[in-house]
C-alpha cells in the first residue's frame, strides 16, 4: 500500500524522518500540511500573483472616489503599510465561503452597509485586474481550483496528523480528496478546539471532547477514540524584571540536562519572538539554536538602506547622524534624487553604487525575483527603496551555530513533542497573543456569519500550549511582574499552582569572565613621512597624540557628528562669503548688514528658539569684528585672497595648506588665520621644543617666495576682531625644521596616548581611548 503521512510543520516532518531513518522495509511518503495543500490543487491557466506586486494591483483597484470613505491613503507607501488588513479580509471571506450579501444582513455599525459596498467593489476590481493578467491570489483560489488527481492517485491512503484549524474551504478540499482515495485524520480534542469540532460536526463527524481520535473522512466513521490522559505538571515562577527570565530560563535548562534530558530534547518557547535578541546577547556559549532564524532587518546593510529611506522622508539632522553612523556620506547621497521615477534595474544600480547590495544567496534570490516581478514598473527611487525594504523584512538568515537547545514560537511546536519545555513571558496579553484587530468586522458580525472570533483564535493558541505541556516530562513556565504586568489567566485554566518567587542568579548573565582584553598600543612599522602630504592639523595631531593620529589618518575612523553646528566652521564660511565679491567695506554698519543677510542664508528656515538665539548671539559678538574691520579697510588694506590652497615642499616633505585670507596694503602683505577660540598654544613663547602648532610657520614657508614684506597674524573673530601678530615666528620656524628632520628619519612609531589629558577634553576619539564618557 502506498501511503502518504502529512504533518503540521516542517519541524514535525523532520522529526518523523529521523524516526524512520534506518528502518527496514516499506517507508511511507512524508509531507508537511502546507506542501500538501499546494500539491493537492491546481489553478488551470493561472499563476499566483507576487506578494508585493499584488499591493500595486490592489492600489489600482482602489482608483474610485468612494474608496476614500474607508480612510485609506492611496499614497503608495501608506497603502503598502495598511493593505494587509484588506487582503486578510478578502482571504477569510472566500476561505469560509461567506459572501458580501451574507455579511450585509448583519446588524452592525451605521456605516457598515456602505463600507461593505465599497469593499465589494474593490474586491471585484482587484479580481478583474488579476483575471486580465491570468493571475490569481489566495482570495480567489476557491473560485478556480481543481483537485490534482494525478498527485492524489499516487497514494492508496493519506493520513493527516492535524493540529489547529481548517477553514471551510480546506475541509471541502479534503472531502473531495477523500472521495478519490482513503483519507484518515488523527486529531486530539479539548475544550480549546470546540470550533474545529463544530466544523467536523457540520460534515457529519461528531467527536467527543478530550480525546485522541482517528476518523476516516472517506466513509465518515470514527476508527478509534481514547481518553486523553496526559496531564500537565509544570513549575511556575515569577520574577520582577523581564530580563531576569533569561537567567532563570538558563538555570532551568541546566537542571533539565542534569536530570538526564538530552539538550536536543529541550525547547525554549518565546511567545514574543522579539525577545530572542536579548537571549542572543546573553547566550555567550551558543547553546541555543533559533528555529526562526535571524531577522535580516538587523543586518548593517538593511539598517543602512533604512537610514537612507528615513533621511529621504524627513531630511532632519538626526537622520543625517544615522547616515554617518553607517558610513554613508550625505553629500554622496545628494547625487541621487529620491523623487526621480526610475526602473527596477536603475534602482539596483543605486543600491550597488552605495555598496549595500548583499551578496548572500538569500538576498540575491530575492533580488532576481524582485527584478522579474517589477520589470515593467516605473516609480520613484524612494518608493522602490520602501518596497525593497518590505521584501527584505520577510527574509531570515538560518542559525548555523549548532546550539542543541531549540528556541521557537508556539506555532512551530505543532505536531512536535519535547521532553523539556521552558516558556517565558507567560503574561496576560502575550499568552495567548492578542490577535490583530479586524478593521472591518467586529465580534458581533463574526459570530453572525460563523467566522472565527477573537476568542476562537485565542483558544487555538491555548490548545498549542496545552499539547506542548502535556507531552513534556518536565516543564517550566516563567512570567515577569515589571510595569504592573499580570500573569496570563490561562495559567488558572490549566489548573496550575501559584507561582513561586525565586532569587535570580544574575551572575549567570553578568559575572562572565571579561571577553575584552586590554588593547596594546598599535605599532606602525612602515611609516614613511615622505609618502604623506602633510597639513598643519595633521602635523599637530602627530605631535600631540600618536593614538589620535592612528585613528584618524591610518585607520581612517570618521568622527561622530554631534549634529550641532560647529561654530568655528560656520564663522569661517560666513567670513569667506562676506568677501566673496568684496575686497573691502566702507563702514561697520555695512559689514553688519551683510553678515545678517548671509547668516539667514546659511541657517536656512530653521526658526527654532535655539537657532534664533544663536543668530542673535553671533550677531552681537561680531559687532566688534565689524567695527575693527571697518578701521582695517579704512587704513588701506584690501582682501586679495580667500580660502587659498597651496601645495609645496618643506625640507623635502609635501605640505598643503588652506589660508583663510591674505590682505595687501601697498607693498605689504598680511596672512590672516581666523580664530574663534584661544590662541594661547599657538602663541606660546616658552618651551618651544614642546610646540605642536606650526600653522603659521608652514604658511611662511609656503608663501615666502611669493610675497615681499609679509607678516602673519590671527584675527580673533569673537574678541572684537583683534588682529594679533605671530610672536617669535623665526624661532618657531627653526623648531619646525627640527621637527621635520626627526619626522624624515622616523620609520616606525608606537601609537601611544597623549601623556596630557588636556587634548582629550574635546577629542572625538576620547571614548575609544577610555578617556571619555557617553554623552
């Protein structure tokens, strides 16, 4: 006899295959319930529509005026977000064989009949669009399916180990199959699956409660029925904080293994699967294996794409910081217009250009499918990015670390038995999980139409937990009481004892030996000063702190952007623009007026109180600068160079510099460097052997041959525009030669931290060195 055995999940199927491994003689064929439903029916002349493209088709179907009464925005991004509720509604109606006319007879809210008419029109429009393209959706399968008789005829007997719920359509399929071959169903009844018992009663099969039962759907006869004598003997624990459950779960798992239960026969159930992120964090020995895999949306490349999308949504400063955190230059991103309409191929060229196209097999398969499905669509770059993120949302990466203790959600436990069971988060609202709110049908309408209610759905989950606990040898249930959370009332329905409060061994989580070894000072043993183009700031960093030089110039680690406007950079830019088309001004009032105009342009439309105050503060501080500069120009000085770049050699080393300003008065020249901060270090006159600021000495070497009668000075922007000439320039020039001679002979160095803590106060790498705090 050719027999096919069907199990509810791939996990149950894998376990059954393991049982048959090495078996002598005939072995039946095995298949999961999902795979069986796919193979058992055919859709002649139709192809299933893509799960993402169908949303675009549904959006097209919603192109009629009355649709707006449903309060659904047809903007593609918002429509994608909310379309699931419409699809669920359509799918459930057809699966349960309920027509719009039947629903219209329900006594519901005032606008119900009108909304139902709109949904009916949307349903018909969507159906017509798919028909024209020879496509089908899950909602329309009951209209077109045929039993795959070639597949069914391969088997003399089909046995289904049923867990959970079957829709009326699924029952109808099984009834048709049962007429063509013998079909046996194994089912365990309880007070939590009475809805399913009612469905079987509708087709003439009456089952008792709390039984392990087997019946033949072909002749509608019960073959066997035995009392379910399985009992639940679970320990229940409560803890204060949610994270404490992790330590207790690890402790209980360890006790189970000590009692003789094999690790591979233990399961950790996460009713809220997002809790896995915290378990991963504390699973330092990789004992756990996550059946649900890792979410791709936690991967850096996904986060980077998401950061780009968020930036294009708002363009605010916080999103710029996120871009930079993921190594994305906002300036580079400005090359792309998120509102430009493009093809799917152009979209992936953009993703590839940004270095964010993952080469993993799962992603490449998704990309190929995406390109095939959307080959004829043209939408904006931002919209493509949103839809691609939706596609990536559904991808999980298999856990291949090899942990022996399985972690899964309760739905995956159908048809599987474990000797040891640990369940966390056994709180009200989590166990059973609250079902998604139905936007169109309330409980009264559902009951009227014979559709599963919220209570029916929750009871189904309770059945899964009940069977899991009944089949285990040892089981532990844990819940937390933080934030006034309550234990699930389901505990009392199971007749379990009150929870025991336990002292949590937090050392399991936190007293692990440190994984961090103190870093050694990096050694740079291939240093060649002649191969580098130096600047005053690079030389200052090298002399002041070798570690900072290592981070910035060798490792090229970008500094964190704190999203605050850099005062020095802002004022430099302001003064550069002040003289963009003018070499002088005739009065301080003229300078102040131009500064105000330029400041408005640089600060844009930011009208926040903070920014208005900042503008007032700078305007006030720059009054002294305007007055002093007016006198400076009155005495004959004129601006002849602004932000001038120079490249030259000093003592055989390459140097470049950007000089803020050069003024001329007859035969005299004045090199000016704007300063918004202190000039104390640059103007020191003692201990010149410790000098690190050589900016003006470098400028003197770069410009010495270009100008006669040249002087160098700092222009103190915020200190009444005082022009402060450089002290001891000749002595500092001489010290620069000594520094460069030493630099040329240096072939290696150790990247030690600065001996003084003074430079660390404002250093962007202070945290990396252990000399800064989180701020």
